[in-house]
């Protein structure tokens, strides 16, 4: 894969290299609407895309697909780059190319994540970046949740949902003779006698809830829905779902005790 010369019909050995001066001259022409300069600038920066996609080798993704997505990131960087900021184009472009590829990998994750959950996660990430720029420090989950007007649990759930899955066969430590894999550190807490006893008790307690409470608890904790999704599905507000959920949990706790 790493030795492949042609990607998406592009002979990587023949990709031109532009000097900083040439990039600046081309960029000025691009801002004036010169399409030929735009094409030359893109071709002259394809090596930047190649250097970025090497970070994503070995994940089972098609290299041609990664290259095309990386090119989209390159074009977005070119369209948004500001010469007056006195920053090298590569410094500005690399994070945008990486971001575009990561979005592609998240959206094509084999574990399906609902559109509403993905949208909330992307909004949370956007707010996080904005708050870091404004306050020069990373915001807490509570601060992000307050800015978006949702519960902090929903922020945590949505961000967890878009994370890339880790293979159980992925090594986490090696001393040169023997590797320790993720699966070696995974403890099975779901097949114990205690777990099944607790699960049966909770299911029995749920039978004593009213129909709406039972439906909300089932959708939230057994089907993995967010409060927003449940609210949309049954036609009530998120605040009502939150109140009913808390009431049902308190009811279960009383029975469980």
C-alpha cells in the first residue's frame, strides 16, 4: 500500500513541488478568480495529502478513498486560507485535511450512529473549539452542555458514540517478546450471577411503572436512545422526558431497596 505509485489515477512520483514564493504568487491569482492557478495550486500540494493519509494506513480503508477525501480537505483549506495571517499554508492545511478524513471515517463507521446523535456531537466539538479560542482553556462537559441547552449526559453519550471502535486484537503493550492486547484487559461483567440477578430485579421493578415511564426507561437504557430522540419519537418535550425519566428511576430505586 505504502509503495503504491498511482492513487486515483495520479502518478505520485510526478507530483510537482511548489516553493513558498510560487504558492504565494498562485494564491494571489486564485483570489482574483484564476482557475488555472487554482488547479496548479492543488496539484502542487497533493504531496501534503499523501503525507497525511499515511497516518491512517492499516485501518482497512481504501487508499484511493482516503486520498479523495484528503483532497476535499485540501481544497477547503485553500478556499479559507488567509495570506495576511503570516502562517504557512501547510500549517493551516494539515489539520483541515486530518479533520476531513476523520469525519469521513466517523460517518462510515460500521457501528451505525443516529443522525441526531452525530449532529449533537459535531455541535459539541464546534462549541468546544470556539470556547478554547475564546477562553484559552478547554471547557468542561457542563459548560458545553449549558451552551447547547442539553443535559451533560447527552453530550457524553454523543461524543462516545462517534469514537472509532478499537480492535480487541490491538496491542497496548509489548516488551519485544510478548504483546498485551486490548482483549487481555477486557473484563466480562455481564455474565456473572450478580449481573443477571440485578437485571431480573430491575425488569421486575419496571413492571410496576406506568406505561409512559416504562416506555421511556426502555428506550433510554435498553435501546440506547437519547432524551432528544425519545422526545421526538413520542411527541413530548425533552424536559418532559427528563422529568419522567427521573421519576421512573426514583420509583425503581424505591422498589429495588
